[in-house]
C-alpha cells in the first residue's frame, strides 16, 4: 500500500541532543535533597515525639528507592515481554524501555544505605536482624545454663531404656516353660525396646557440642517461634547473597539486553535480534523470581511475622503499570522537543494506553484478591497487615487513593479511545497513575513505620512526611538526570532492528 | 449492458473482483470518496486499515457492551444486597451486614459484569450484522464465492442512492476492477 514508511529511511536512527539545563537542574535538586536528607538522618536527632530520626528516615529512603526501582524494573519487564512475545508494535519505543530498565543498577546502588548495617537504616527497617540476635543470644545463655542438666537427662533416658531392655530379656530367660504366644509377646517387646534404646543411645553418644546446638535451637524456638520457623531464609549471609543475585539478574540481565540492542544499531546483524529473543525468554523466569524475592526481602520483611503469597505479583503489577506511564511521558516529552516527529503515531499511543488500561485492571485484580482472601479467611497472622491499614487515618487513605484513585478513575478514563490517543489526556492519566503509585508504595512502607518503631504504641509519627518527600525528591532528581544522560548514549530507537518496518507502519 | 435481466428480477448490485489486497484497498478509498454508503468488501484474510480506507466510523457495539456490563454490575449488586443485607442479613464470621459487606460481593459482581458484557457483545453484534438470516442475494453470485479462496471482492448494492446501472459499472472498471458480475435476484 502506498504511504508505507520504509525502515531504510530511518536506519541512521535519531540522536537525543540533551535536554539543555533540565538534566543538570534535576541532578542539582536531587543531590542537594539527598545530601540534606543524609545530614538530617545522621544528625542523630529526635522527632517531635522523641523517636530516633535515623530510624524514622530509614523508611523514607526505602520508600523513595522502591518507588523508582519499581519503575525501572517495569522497564525491564516491557523489554523482556517485547522480545519474548516476538512483538513488532513497539520496536520504536523499545529503546526507551531499555533506557528505563538500565536505571536498575543506579537504584540498586542508591539502595546500598539500606543494605550496609553501619548506616543504621537496616536494623530500623527490618526488625528481624535485631530480634534474631536477641533470640539467639537468649538461646545461647539459656543453653549454657541448662547444658549439664539437658545432657544428663538425655543420658539418663538412654540408660533407662537400656535397663528396661535388660530386665525384659532377663524375665524371658527366667521363664522355664514358655508358650509360643508368650514368647512372641516377649520378642515383640524386646524388639521395640531394642530399637528405642538404640536410638536414645545414638543420641546420647553424640559429641557434647552437637547436643548443645540442639538445645540452643530448642531455646531459639522458645524465644521466638515465628522467626525460628523462617530462620533459614531470614539470615544475614543468605540475605546478602540474595541482594547479590538481584544485582546479577536484574542489573546484569538488563545491561546485556541493552548492550546487545545498541550493538545492533551499528551492525544491523539480524542474528542479534534472535539472540535478544532467546536471552529474554531465558531471563523472564529469573526476572520474576528476583523481583518477587526482592520485595519479599525489602517490603514483606518489614514485618517478619506477616506473609502473603501474592506480594510479588502485587508489586509487579504496580511496576509494569507505572513504567508504561513513564514511557508515555518520556515519549511525549521527546515528541514535544521534536524527536519521533514522523515515526510515532496515534496508533502507538493507543497500544500503550491499552496496555496501561490492562494493567490498571490487573493491579486492581491482584490488590483486591490479596485483600479479599485475607479478609475472608480472617487468620490472625495474616490480618495484621490490613488491620494496620484499615483503621483510622489509613482507612480513609486506602479508600480514596487505592480503591477510587488507583482503580476506578483511571479505569473509566482509559475506557474511552479518545483519551488514549490524545497526547495531553493520556499524559495526564499517566501522571495521575504515578501519583497513585506513589500513594500505593507509601501505604505499603510508611504505614509500617510507626507500629514497627514504637511496638504498636502509636500509628503515626508526626511531621515525618516532609522527610519522605525529601527522599523522594533526592532519588527522583538523580533518577531523572541518569535517565536523560542514558537517552543520549544511543539512538532513540533501535534503528536497524528487523521489526522496525512493522512498528513504523503500525495500525491497530 | 451485458447482463441479461428480466423485468421480474431485480438487480441486487455489482460484485467486482480485484487483483490484490492493495488494489482493493485503493479501490475502497475511491468508492468511499465517491460517496457510496451501501457497499462492502470481502477478503480471504483481515486487511489492516481497510476500515479506515472504507471510511467506517466507530462501531456502536462498544456502547452496547458498556450498557451490558453496567447492567451486569447492578444486577449482581442488587441481588446480593437485597437478599443478604436487607431481606435476610447473613452474618458470616462477625463481618458487617451493611455497605461494607461489599468485598464479599465483588467476585459475583465481577463475574456477572463479564457475563452480561459478553452476552451483549454477541447478541449486539448479531443484531448489527442482521444475523441469523435464511439467505443472502450474494450467494447467487459465482464470483463472490472466491472471497473465501483468493478473491478480493468489492460489492456495491443497488439500494445505494448513488447507484446507477451503467455509471456504477464503468466506475468500477475505472478504479481497476477485474471481473464484474451483476447479481440479479
């Protein structure tokens, strides 16, 4: 058909010439906010209610990092999905997805203050570090006290069993005229007692250290049964190892994908296209597992006694939804600056709007299912999360921002095709969704702050929202600066991708 | 006029075959621009953008689906609130029986919304495309049958106000039609 665009006309790509001073302003604001944040956090001050400033601000930093990390991870998801589903519609915007995804290493770096125990954030956020140390030292002390008694008890039990066995054997041999039935009765008893005494003797004959360890484990369980049940997972070395795996899978995987894609810009080698597809298919599962466990480690473990199996997918839904929003915003910004002038059409916006709509519904589906199952089952261990968030201030907050703001309003707005294809309206909806994502992550992390730091004494620590915003501006400024820098490092779209034709001539 | 019509029969319209999807696409644009309304194209496979080339507006089906979905939501909510909150308050695990019972009602509401929307899609579509029907005049045409094999077919019906027996035929020839058949029923 006439009027088809030819990808040969676009094979040299389009270069981003920088956003003028905007990036540097963002960096300046971000750096100042971050510096101010850490100065205040380390000043060792107290909040108005007398709680440790460092501990309170740990939650602010986690909030800011997770918000932007979720968007970067969403960028990686869209890249993986685009390759794995053999898509052609979004080849033009795929580089933007890749650029968003490559922010993962930046944000994992910004997460280091949370990981390093010296900063003082880690133990404030995740009580299990301290609770575990307490439980273990209690267990140690108790084990030391009871050691002699415990070992003696085990030995006595073993000796007693051996004594019983000897007695029965003697009894049997003392019977002169034994009937087969009685003989069998004795044999059965001898057999079971032999087994029992063997087990007890084996137990008692172990080296003393093994027995003490056993006692220590029992005392650990007595001191904190919930933590004892999760002792293999909530363990410092394994926790650090997992952080390393996240860097490897999320950061490393994204780096590989993006660098392959950039290499293709020069050579145009179609083999690289296939290679990226294979890579994406192989990465999808590790990606899902890494993100799920990252949010288990960082968010679910804020209260180690609580658990939800839908947690990973809940955070994923928000991440995918809002990184699509950021993609729309970045694309529209670039178009306003004159890029993508004759390549991106309403059709691309329509698809992106549809995907955003789908994920608005998906998020609501997952969020409601998580709530519904816990609400309906009414099991003490599970309801804790929603009890905190369904009472007082947080109840109104949940209804306004999460039920109405995060679902009903964008759901209805995105039903209308005109809204999806009109740049201004879809950008407004994307910003709205980002704002709701802000409230969602805030609700997850900050609602936990006061109950966690005050052992449930208060539900709110006054005046802390300012520092939450400060952290958000700090991380956000750095994020925007890095994103703008990355945009300029390669063509704005994969200019020699074999699927470019399809994307250029997209029709819905 | 090569076609032999008798006075007792009526001309239903012209069936025209085109070489390729691209030819048909451009022909459709021209027919659209000529102002015809009662016409259609038939292809062996979906042609991207043909609705635009034909100048088709937005279908009203989505409005019907929306109405169906909303009706489904309200039906479900009404049924559940009426029976389990107002008529016979059902207390489960000390949960409230008032407006805040609503989480328990969501699964059914969701399902009925989907069900009603799906039904209104199907039945709305059947109404719009006037199905089911016993027969269609186009089935008389031998040429028309090619659309399910390798033919790209354009049909202009005689009930179109712009339809003129000779003029329309020459118009079709002009825009690149190969074989043209007059369907008489």
